[in-house]
């Protein structure tokens, strides 16, 4: 009997635990339903596209119907953005880097505002501050990597900056650890799940926005000749990578164009040759980069639009029309760059995989960072290797 009672007691305890678990589960489900009720209300507080225009433009278009008025507004600001982008390209790499940073910050703000609007009903502490802190930390790491890669020789000449170059990654890691500890200390009972959701929200936003902007800047330094490629290939400004010249003591975009931008003669496949003979052609003269341009075009046409579809699904999930209200007729900045981020990643991966090659300038930047005795050791090792292969004897 005692065994039976003991077993019954265990069973009662198990049932109580299950009941408690079920009650907790019911509570969490109720909270989810409550949260869904607030989504519509929170979405109203977000700045969305309202097609607001300056008063002068409003008065000039007052006689048009709403449909034509929208088309005219979108057309005007489209051409204004194109003109502004041309000016930025003319301004050079520094202007483009600053623009990428500004666009990145605005896109991050628009994404974080959505999360804040949805979750602020719970009064969670430090959400905005932590999000912006992680943004600053990420930018310090990624922009520092770019600056060290392309301006390392210049920075190493300045004594008080040399420490930042040498220990850049360690400093970045320490900054991230500060944010991580800050987040853990800010945890509040009853809101653990929501706080961790916002922590994940912030990191996904950083992955989408900051990482892509880092890749965009790398693409800028690689050259921008794949846009309007046939025309742009005539200008070294858009063909040559940006590199530091030790002899000139400054950054330069002058170079001998690589084989990608020199006419090459190709023999077409046999099944194409009869067709070419009809037009009196046996060989095909073209720039190698045109083949790469075809791959980029296919990706931008087939896969690129899915970045826009992804953004549209995200907006529908939160029942909003646009990410923001910055550009009349176009919504927020994120609405204009949803496809660009995906395309920028592909361009960077494609260049790294199929186009980029080691250059003497890049290797020299690494050599200049070595100590004098290490540079001499490298010099003698290279000289010995060249002599053994009779390469030095071939130099006049």
C-alpha cells in the first residue's frame, strides 16, 4: 500500500508539473495574442511613405490627378537621385564611402524602429542604446579593416595610430564584449524571451546592413567598371583599383589596365562558327570583362529581385507600406536598397572568386608593415630565388 501511495504521489507531482507547464504555455500564448493586437497600433506610429512634397511642387502639380501626380513626383525624384549619384561618383572614393555610411545608418535606423515600435509596449530597458552601440562597434571593426587594408602604410607612419592598427581586432572584440555584458545585465524577469528576440533582431539587422555596406566599400576600391562597362572601361578612374603609391606618397587610381580591360581574340565554338561566317567573321574580338558582365547581369535579373520580395514580405508581416518616409514617392532608404545589398554581396564574392589576383602593390603594403630586419630577410630570400631561376639575368 505504501508503494502504491508513493507511486500515486509521484504521479500527482508529475501531473502538477505538467499542469504548471501547460499553464505557463497558455500564458505565453495569451501574450502572443496580446502582442498581435498591438501590431496594427504600433505600425501606425512608424514613419511610412506619405508622398509628402514641397509646397512649390504641390502647387505646380495641383491640376493633375492623383495617379499622374504620383508618377510625376516619382519621376522627378528619380532623376534627382541619379544626378546626386553621378556627383558622388565624381567626388571620388571618399565621398562614396561617406554616402555608404550614411545610407547604412539610415537603413539600420528604419529596421530598428520597427522592432522598437512592436516591442516598446513592454518597456524593455536599453533596447535603443544597445542597438546603436552594437552598430558603432560593428562599424569600428569593418571600417577599420578596410582602412587598414588600403591605408595601412599611411596609418603605420603615425605613432599614435599604430597601436590601433596592431590591435584593431582585439579592441573590436573588447568593445563587443562590453555590449554583450551590458545586454546580460539589462535582462528583466518576465521579458527574457522578448529581450533575446530583440538581441537577435539587432544582430540580423547588422548582418543585413553593416556587413553588406562593408562589401560595397570593398567593391568601390576594386573599381566600378562593370556598370556601363563598354563606356566606362575607357576611363582609368573607373578601371584601376584604388591603391597607395609609396613613391607619390598618396592614393592613386593610375595603372596599366589589367587583361580584363584589354581586347582579346577569341575562337568561338564550332557550332557557332557557321553562323559567324555568314557575317564574314572568323574570330571574335572582345573585352574579357564583358563575359563577367554577363554573369553579373544574369544574377541581377534572376536573383536580385528576390531581395525586394524579401523586403516586401517583411513589411507585410508588420502591416506597413514602407520602411520610412525620406524620399517623396519612394518611401524610406531601405525601400531603395533592398535589392542592392544582395547584389553587392554577389559582386564582392564574384570578384574575389573569379577576378581578383595578387598585385605587387598589395604585397608591398604587407612588406612595409614588417620590421626592418624582416624586410631584409625577405629581400635576400627573394633575390636568391630570382637568381636561382635566372630571372635577374634576363633583366636588362
